[in-house]
């Protein structure tokens, strides 16, 4: 009888039953959230994977065009129509030097005739370099492809004209010019970097702060590293109100440069309208800053 009494379970108290009920409710609540959390994780992973796979479409916006459609108005195919690498414009007199322009990430070389118009008036021969995969050129863009192609353009211009060219790069072109220029420093006179970044991952993180861009990006365009020991003159130009490559990134690049350098801020200018805020006197000053050491 005593053994039987000891074997019989004691009745659960009201507080114990209530606790078990609460634990069951919490379990059901958490269990009910799991499918939603799983779906969110799948969506985030899919977005990250999509960005990693198709990231070139966020960087490069090429537009195809025929050679016939981009030549004219004082610009001809360079070096020849058969070996097209860009366009060239000549000054009216004997050239005082050569400038190679590497344009931004959209469109094609035919959209950059304003560089030739401004710089030929200053006595410069102007080569508007075209990228592989842009305009009339075959290929596909990518950092190493563009940098290696730019090196070939620099070497060819140096061989044809005998004097070190000045490199001008705008936005993406500033990254290309920094990379190629650092590898060909003995063949160039200096760098004019317009609306540049320090590292492209910083610009990407600014626009997409929720993405782990540092780990996703294949093309780094790390201009700070490229120019860490660069000893030619560099002029950095930033647009004060730039919403695409904010001025802070161009200033960071300027602050990191070790050699002769100057910074120009184009007041009230945006990323794509800075050209409307400068005139011939501005261009004269910019070119004089860069070519003065070689005169």
C-alpha cells in the first residue's frame, strides 16, 4: 500500500500547467515563423548570388556603334579603320603634346567629342580611347581587359608620337587610367582624374550598404593601391554635388597620393554635368598644371 502510494504521480500544479501551455504557445509561434524566415533567407541569398553573377551589368553600360557613325567632325579612326582603338583629333598647328582620354562606363567614344573640342584648342593631339565591347570594338569589358588594352594604347601612342602622353580619365576611365598609368609610368606625362573614386567597392557600399560588396566584387579598381608609389603629377577633379561617385571618394584618393598633386572642386556640379561648369580657361589651367613640370 505504501509502495503504491509512492508510485502514483502527484497532480500537477496550476502554475506548472500554465508554464507548459506558455511553452507550447511559444514553440508554435517560433515554428510558425520558420517558413517565413527560410523564405527571406532564400530571397537574400538569391539577390546576393544575382549581384555576384551579373555584377558587370551594374558597372559597364556599353553601347554599340559603327566606325562610320563615330567619325567625322574633325575626328578620324585611330590608328586606322582596320585597327580601330578610338578616335583622334589634331590641333590646327604643331601639337604641343598628346592626351589620351578614357571615358566613363556608359555609351561609346563618339559621345566624348567635347574633350577633343576643348583640348585641340589648347594645341593638344587628342586620342579618345575606346574600350573592348564598346562602340565599334569587339570583346567584353572587365577590369583586367580594359587595363591591358589601355596599356597597349599608351604604348602605341608613345611609339607613334615620341613623347609621353597625358592620360585623362573620367569616372570609370579614371580607374582605367590609374591602373594602366601606374604600369606605364615611364611612358606618360601625368594623370588628370575626373570624378574618380579611391576604390570602387566604397562607391558600391555607399549605394548598396546592405550588400557585402567587398566580398562580391570581382573588379576592384583600387586606385589608391595602383597609385601608391606613383611619382608623376596628378590632378584630381571632383564634382561638388556628385551623387554617383560622391566627392568624398575622390578626395580620399587625392589625400592618399604620394607624388605631386592638386585638387580641383567643380562647384555646384553633378557627376554628369560637370562639363557644363567649366570653360576654356579652366581647361588651360588644368593642362598647364600637368604639363608645366615637363616644360
